[in-house]
């Protein structure tokens, strides 16, 4: 059931956010980020906004996952936390 909710919210975010709709590679990374954060203590909508924001900040040629990349980019992580409304 969680995966269905993630899929529905993710697709909604993709439609509403034209930057996130850049391509299949973006979809793959954001989906992986959503899966990596299934235990987050925030709503799926917040996680979707966060993952989409982080993906948009990453270079198109980046090979690391969002959750790996965020560890070496604290400024971007903080900005996306704020944009998504994720308080840690």
C-alpha cells in the first residue's frame, strides 16, 4: 500500500513540477530516493518534494544516488529540507 501511495504522489509531483519531468533518468533517481526514505517520519508529499528538489540540484551527469549525494552537499540538503518543509 505504501508503494501505491508513493507512486500516486510521485506521479502527481511529476505532473505539477515541470523541472522534475525532465526524463526517465530523473524519474529513476527520485523513485530511488522515495524508496530510500520509506521510514521517514514525514508525509510522502514532503519526501517527494525533497527528493525532487535534490534531483534538480544535482548535475545531469551525476552517478550517485540522491541519498549518497546529499551527504557531501549539506547546503543543498538544507535548502531542499526547507523547500519541502522537512524539519529534522
